């Protein structure tokens, strides 16, 4: 299906103080799904405008909503590149399947992302650490109170110019382990990028903030024993002889940055494992001096070094000022590839002509 | 705060074939929350119309959305009555707290429901088994991609005339136990009426439908051993010497009909318990002849008798045609109170003058 471009004039105004996810570009991609008309309808790119949507739309009541997040970068030679967008499209369709939302043609979805970025490319900030955040999402729009999958959906892509996640530089963050709330459970929706997963975690995040912690590290919901993921990031633990990350057990989001970090660590001949990691093991390794550093991985911050990890009465203290060595190395490598400063050996970047 | 009524003219058209939750009345209640303006703003009742909402509204991305469901009945003497609406308001605020949504003044919320029903009262169908379904809900409306509680919300109430849940009469339904998916887990969002909980269950419901079952009976997420609830209902098991329902463990929705059924059973001197009920106990009691009947409770159907319960290779077969005795008795009592045919000893009904 060809994407019809209804409007393409841009009027770029990027404010000096760029708050994450508050500024949007001129255009959106939109495609409607209508079961009574045989599925996905004509894809269009049009002016960013408010949606006109019934208050009885099913997304507001039964939460059928999934999303993705990825970025486009203006590289040092001026080319525009996206980091592994095909992985996001793949995960979007997996999330769709779990949440009973119809899947999209992955080729069309990828083309939609690229075409929209092409049209709004002047919105990509060029300052170091800046990029264009891309937010594809799908929502149920049928007007109905029956509890069943919607017959109508919207697949929309929005673009938002963003600054570096840590404006003052790559600074480590304090994280708190919670066993008061859980985010997800195996056989649930944790491995889907479903809107409801994020709402579920807000309360724990707010309570952590009150105690001075930036994010929450979730434990598995069944035994409350194994670490799972951090807020909007996957987590890695560097032991003396191993770099470990929780295995994808069904309740953990399979992050694209996580996947890429695993590859880089293998390239660099680290002993990398995906396995169950108990919080007890983390605490004891710290006490024994076998734990070198902890970092999170995600699209927004790329790498987040952990300054401090709190679990009940245990405080694992790392440097408050200086990010960990491996975290910095990974950050430099990944952002180097993303901004075209380092060779892209794995062919991770997709370019826009 | 006074509710401003911007429009009150009604134009009642109730179609002959009334599909659940597809027809809406003329008016809606709406109140906006704006953190920057000190909280909840002016409450209004206005014409039902589409929402004009940003595609970047947080409800579409991070799923902060909760709802309630209750009914108004036109009673046999012509009075209009609601069933325990204060309980729904109470639960709405509990759901709000869990999902990091600001709570509303319960008096105002109750008055909003009553005033809206008063204005659209001609929409309440008078045929036996018909009623006016009331759907209060709250959604996050701030335009932002940051993962944090929204600074803006809408609290909306919609009304929808509905027919009897089982148009062909009170017929038992086949139910399948799933251990392939889970709905919720303790310390999660299961006891909140959060939109995301419903999206999470759709896939299991669809798979059950394919095998000829109407609904899914969920097991606890931790041990996959204890029964929790059915689709949009709580569940009761009548053993020979006991009527039992799963205790509110944190992952089960505290149903208003559940609460009322517990009261009626106590009034009638049944041995009623709220406790852990393993699926194994249910299967064995059936085999031993100690299980008399199973029924679900919920606002939409009031009571749903179970004709058949499937758990792996076990099929517990009850009558396909005839609802269980206790189920019928409870259905008659509850609908009798709701339609004003039976004395309301507990003062459950709230009347609209």
C-alpha cells in the first residue's frame, strides 16, 4: 500500500529548553483499521492535529494500547540514520498479538517510519546528544462497552525532537528495589510494550522518588526474588568474571538496546549471560567485592549507570559522580554508532536518503 | 462545587435490537483535572460529543485509565433507582489511588451520576430486564511522552441503555480455566478497575471462545492453583455444606454484586466463606458429588450460572439448560430489589426524585 502524503510543509521551531516528549513535529502517520471493511485502510501522512474520538472508544475503557519508541539521529556527516527500526516494528507486532490488536505489514510500518522522518527531517536537532524520538502506537477506537477486542484501531506515528536524557552529562542514578508492588508476571503482559504496564508502575516510581531514588528495580512477581527490569530500562550486572542480565522469562521487555549491548559485550569477549539473577546474589556479590557495576539500557538514555541500589536495609553504593567504566564504554560505542562516529559493523543503522 | 448543566434537551431513540454498550444517551458529565490550576476544575453536564484530544495524550501511551460500571433501573412503581452507587464511587477512588490518578470528591461524583441520570431518565428502558448502564471513567490527558503520572485528566460519565445480559433468559454458560495466561497478580493492579487489566485478558477469552467457552476462569498468577475470578465477574462455588468465594487477595476485583451476594447468603443463613479455593478442590468436590453449583456475579449479568467448567482434561458438567437453584434464587432476589419488586431491607437502592 502506498502512503499518501496529504501535507508536507514544515515549520520547525525547537525550543531552547527541550523537555522530553513535550514538543511534536508538524506531521503524523495515521492508518485506520476497520474489521467491517476488511482490515487496515489507506495509510496517510498528514498535519499533526488533535484526534476526534468518541469518549466510548474502547482504548479508554479496556486499555488496548501498545507503543514503540526509537530514535533518528543526524550523523556527523549530515546523514539521517535510525537505530535498528526493524526490531521495533517486529516487537510492535508481537505486542499487538498479545493484546489482541491486529498486526501491521512490517514493510509498510517501517516505510511509514522512514517516510515520516524524511518529511520532518528538519526537526532533527543537531546538537550533540540530541535526536528525534519516534513513537509508533496503536489504540482501539471502536465505540463499545462490550469486553472484547475492538473492531477498529488507529496506528499512529508521532515524532518529537529530544535532548540528551541526562542534560548535565552521563551521570549515574540511584535506584530502589521494590517488593511492595510488581510490574508484571509471566503469562501476563510484561513482555509486550502495552500501555497498561506503564500505568501499573507509576505508584512505585512515585514512592521511590519520595525517598530520593530516580527509578524502581522490579522483582519477579512470583517469588519476589529475581531482578527483572528498571522502570523503562533493562538491567545489567557486571560481576568480576561475568556480565549478566535477567533472561527473558516472559515478564521482561525484550529491549532493543539490551539486545545490542549483549552483542557488543560478546564482540568484546566478555563472559555474557542471560539468566536468573536473585537480588540476594546481587547484594552478596557487592558485599564480597565481586560486583563491579550496574547499569540500565534503554532507547531514551541508551545507558544509565547506577550510583546506588537500595534493597530494604541494604545500600549498594557506587560512585555518585562518575558512571561505571563498562557503562561509559558501552555508551560511547552505541552513541558512536548512532551518530556515525564509529563504524557500524553490524549494520544496525538504517539511512534515509 | 455545583455541576453546571449546559444542555438538557433529550431526544430518546432506543433501537429495538439493543446491543450492549453501543447506544449512548444525549448527555455526558465531564470534569477536567489540571495540576497547574490546582486540581479538579468546573464540573459540567453537556451534550454527548466526540473528544478533541491530542494523539500524545498519556492515556494512549502509558494507560492511566480506570472505570466503573453500575446501573439505574426504572422500578415497577415508576421510580428510578440505582444499586449501591456509593460503592462504585468508593472503588473508583481506590482504583485512582493505585493508578496514580487524583481522587474525586465522592459526594460530587455521586451527585454527578444522579444528576446525569435525572436529566437523561427518559433513556431508561422500561421492558423487563432492561436498564441504564452508567460508565464513570477517568483518563490521563496530558500531552507528554515522559513516563510519570499525568498532570491532566478527564473524569467523564457516560450512560447507555442496555437490554438483559442473556436475551433468551437466564441461561447457564460454559467456562474454561486457563493456565496459559494470567490476568493479574498480588501487588499488581488486579484489585483496581484499571483499563489495562481488561486488555490483558482478551487473548485468553478469544482462545476460550474458539473452544466453545464463553468466559475464562483465571487462576492465581503465583502458584497457578487457586481460582480468582471469571472474565468480568467474581465467582462462587456452592459445596454441599458451604458457599465459598475467593478471598480478596489483592489480585481480585472487589465486586459490588459479590459483596451483595455475600450479604444475602448470610441473611439466608448459608455457611458462607471467603477463602483460598484451589481448582483441585473444585474438581475433586465435583467428582465426589460435593459440588452443587457454580455461578458468577457482576453488574452486567447480575448472576451467571455455570453450565460447564473445563480445566485441562476435566470437564465439570452441570445443566446446559437450567440455571442452578441458588443462582436463580440470588438472581430473583437481587433483580427483585433492583426493580422494586422485593423489599430493600439493606437500603441498597438510591432513588432519584
